[in-house]
């Protein structure tokens, strides 16, 4: 997990116009690599899409799912989030949890699970907060 997931930088973005901060939060979390000396005529968002590190994200998602797929709390979260896409597929649910609306809260669940697994339960504040978000939708 050392170079796959970054729990040191908390995702911070608020409001509907914070797409750039959200994208940077994903880049930070998955340790996406971006070349330093880029020159392009593209706007920032288009350039970000071109430079999206699919390998880093794929490795990170596979690692997360492999570590959490048998955990009952994550199973609940994956099914609830998959339901947002009219699905029951837990891997789709994992992808949905990285969407703009859920990533900030999901980050704390992942951090609690990976950093303090022995304390992880349906009583964890991070789990309860994200679970409640689904109840409000």
C-alpha cells in the first residue's frame, strides 16, 4: 500500500465549481504521476483528462477492492453506491464512491479501515457518516 494509496493528504473540495480541486484530490490519493514540463494549448480540464494515470487508478481500485470485498461494512457501502447507478455490482459501487459526491466521505472510511483495521466497524464515525448520506438520497 506504500505507493498505491495516499492517506496523508485529505481531499478538500466544496461546492459545485470545485472540479479542479476534486481532480487534484484523486491525483493525490492514487499518486498519479504528471509530467512537470508540459506545454499545451488545451484547457486545464482537457489536459487533466489526457494525463489521467489509468494504471495508478486501476492498481489502486484493485487493491482496495481486494482488501475490502469480504468486509460487511464495505459490502453495504458498495451495494448502496451501486444502487445510484441502478446496479447491485459491488465493483461499480466502488467506482461510484470515488465520484465527486462521495469521495471525501469515502476517503475517511478507507483511511480508518487501512490505518486502524482492528477498530473498523459499523460504529465508526466515518462509516456512519457515509451511510447516512445514502439514507438522505
